[in-house]
């Protein structure tokens, strides 16, 4: 007979791993069995392991910013034993605008300041003082976030996995879900490691979320994987940029930041792709290098290494979290886009509350976000007249 679990989480990236950790360590939980299924040979192989690794409260829409703000307390003071060194280290981030982009940056900064008042507009001279590699005639205005932080993504992921396993979560790799069948009391999941049954299935499958939902006969919610390319190059000889902020174009046409003695750059591309093991496109690398060199005096003579990952978005770029309205016992936890790591603690807390039937306000009292803003049925509701 298939092994029986109370909850089966499909996807072992930061979404699934953080939820498994939170559920297994929830003080409100009764005795239950939790399974975490990862399709690859190691968790976090796709989007999680290919992140730009920046925690910023100014990035994303209002829902993303609320979840990011609510995640900070966990990252600043994780539970004992979660990691042996800080998860966040100082970086700073600066969104820059040319003269033609200045009005857009002013408007966006005003919106961001409602949730992140520490973000401040600064002039061209102050921007160049913070990021001296910027060309003198490029950035006319900047929005500076002094407490944006580098994240130790691997430490965060491994802390979640280690803590989940210690609390009894069964973690299985090389275990893609090949079929889902509805039972009277839950679900039957077919995997190469064998069949299992579960009362609840959580869809944390990232780029594969739409495929998992189709197997379950759940409502159709388009979760679109989009490729993001990144590359590393050497900075100018004799110029130490290690303590300089990340620089981001207001139109998200490029970004760059110091990274372990090199500079990480990206064209900030969002190219729709089918779910797969993404690889960088040479044209995207060339475009990114050109955009960065137009904005900054950073000659890129050679690409040291490059990679690409798939960031998965809903149509409104807000995650979808909650029970499906067409498939009882099927729970959505997908569409985190490029914000999955910086929002992971709050996202896991929200999902745990919904799975346990606890009001979100009891779990995250300061979260300026309701469950309805994340609910799957927002995509099936009739349009407002």
C-alpha cells in the first residue's frame, strides 16, 4: 500500500523548503506526516540556486513589498541552529534614472515609500559618490535603499531543509510527480520513487506549477516561467567595488552588483519559456553587457561565467496562495516570480496559517496584506462591471 502523508509538498525550492520547515515546526500543529518531493537530484536546483541574492523592500508590487517587509524579522534573527552565520549582510541598492526616466522614478519611489520609508531620492552627485563607476552624464536621479542586503541563499535553503528534516519531514529527490489522482480522502501521487497518498497536495513546483495543476484537474491559472540571464565579469583593475551598492535601471533593463570579487550583471530579461533547465542566451549576455557599459565605466572584456534561471509569474505578478476552488485538497503556493527568497518566511507563514485554518493576522499581525489578494479564485472571479 502507498505510504500515507497528511501533506505532500511538490517542489523543493525555497518555496517548498520554507513551507515544509514552517509546517513541521508550527506550534499549532497536531501530529502529522509531511512529504517534500523534489524533481531534481538536489533541492533548489533551478530558480533558487540562480538568484541575484538581494533582499530589498523596494522591489516588486505592493503585495510583494508587504511580504518582503514581513520577512525581515526572520532573516535578522532566525531560530537557534538555523544557520551558523548571518543570513543578511549589508549591500545597499540604488535604482537609477536618466533625465528622461526621472519622472517615472519619482512616482515609483513615492509609492515604495509607503511600505519602505527608508528609500530616499538622491541627486546625480550623491549617486556617483555611492557608485563612482556610474558615468557622469548618465544618472540624473536615483532612489537609494541603504538597508538592502545580500542574502546567503544556500544557508537559507539548507537551514530550511535541515530544520524540516529534523522535525520529521520526509524529503525525497529525483521524485517528479507523474500523475495525480483524487481519492475520497485526499490524493494519490505517482513518482519514480513510488506512489504515495496525501490528504493535501501543495503545489510549490515553480516553473512546473501549471503542469502539476493540470494533473490534478485544478483551475487553470497561468504560471509563466520567464528566463533571467546573469553573468560575472571582472571590475576595473585597482578599483575596489566590494562595498558598493547594487545598481538597477528604473525600467529594469539591467542591473549589476559586486559579487565575491567580481561583478554580477544582468539584462534583467523576462523571456517566456517552457519549464526546463534554462541556459543563458549569448545575445542576452551581449545586450546586458552593452547596457551596463553605457551606464557605467565598467569595461567588460571577458565573461567569467554565466547562467540563467526561470522565474515564474502569475498574470498580475502576485503569488497565488490558497486552496483551489475546483480541486478539493489542492493548495496553490506558486508564482513567486523573482521574489521567492526575500519573501520566503512570510509566504511560508501565510500558507501555514491558511492550511491550518488560522487567521493570517494572528500569525503576521503587521502584514499589510489579506488572504484574498493571494487567493487562487481571484483568477476565476467574473470581471467587475
